[in-house]
C-alpha cells in the first residue's frame, strides 16, 4: 500500500478499437515516470485490447463494473474472476450512473466490492449526494450510508479498498465541488473508515466530478484528497496528462 496519489480515468461508454489505441499511444508517449499511480477503466469489451496495449507500462487496467455474483446464469454479467484473468487491478463499483440507471443499491455495491476483493481486485467504491440531498443538508448522511454498507460486509478489509467521493451534481456538469467542500466530505469518510480499521490513513479517497487540468492542483492539495476519478478529461490525452502532472506538485 502506498501514500502515492491515484488518478483513475473512467472512460464510461466511450471508445473504439482505433480510438483507444490512439489515446493510449498518446498517453504512453507523454506519461514518463508519473508521480502518482495511474489507471484507466475502459468499457468491458475493450479490456483485452487495453491489457495488451498497457502491458509493462505505468498505467494499470481498471473495470467500470463487476458482477455481484460469482458466476453462472447471469446473462450479460462479467465476474471478478474473469476481470482478474484479464489483468484488471481496479474495479469501479457503485458509480452514481449505475445506481441511477441500473438501480444498484447499497447492498449490491457492497457485494460487488466484496467479490472484487476476494478476486484480488481493488474496488473503487463510489459515494455521493445529489443536489437535492445537499440542499437538504443530507450530504454526510448519504455518503456515510453508502459507505457503511460496504464496511458492514467487508469489515476490516475496508483498508484494502479505494473510496471515490463523487457528488452527483458535479459529474459531467462542469460544476466542481470547491476544494473545501470536497475536503469536508473526505474528512467525514476518513473518520468513518477510522472507526473500522486502524489503517484508515492509507485508504485512498479520490475526488470525482468535473475534475480537470485547471482545478486538479487545488483539489489534490487537500489533506484527505488522495487522487481523482476523472470522466470527461480522461478522454483527451493532454488533459489527462496535465492532471497526472498536478500530482508532481503535491
Ligand atoms: P466527469 O469528470 O466527466 O465529471 O465525470 C466524473 C465521473 O463520473 C468519474 O467517474
């Protein structure tokens, strides 16, 4: 485990065989020796392509989702063991887009995190409040509820997960949480993890939501912000490389 920051690109449902090769080519040409850990999460159909493109590089492979079942009659699902076989190191679980569009519950997310851990994959557990919940003063309550489902299931193994705070109102909107707003929630999450494990300091809590080359330095300077989960800006090599470079100034 390291205290290095972690920057993860979530490509969401974007990409093509040719486009992926070009993007990875540009990233590898510019990445040098990054001052942080780096991963990209392509759509599942491209994991094998990316495994080959990233072999021996400084960029790790991540998945955007993992099944909550171990295997069997679950049409369309991809298991943690299958991901592991393709060299996947991280799996995003509980992204707000899946909670919203695929009706994923806190319990589903916790099962996914547990199966990922069992397969040797680090789950990146996403939590975050909507604009209405923030306005109602429910931010801490919501993120703690989402994380507590995972802690309840994995217990002290929570020290092996990555958490991503992604305020729903900041995702894809260009509206970023201020460094102070983000830090306040990260501190709440850190305290919650501290109650479950003595290794809370080493759990990386990423910020996600319109993070870009311009705001990365200030966000990453916050004491409890240990990296970023990047959507839109991870699809453009120059922007993603600038965010990686922001880690060097920390
Ligand atoms: P954007 O960076 O496009 O706002 O997306 C954030 C996100 O959802 C990463 O998982």
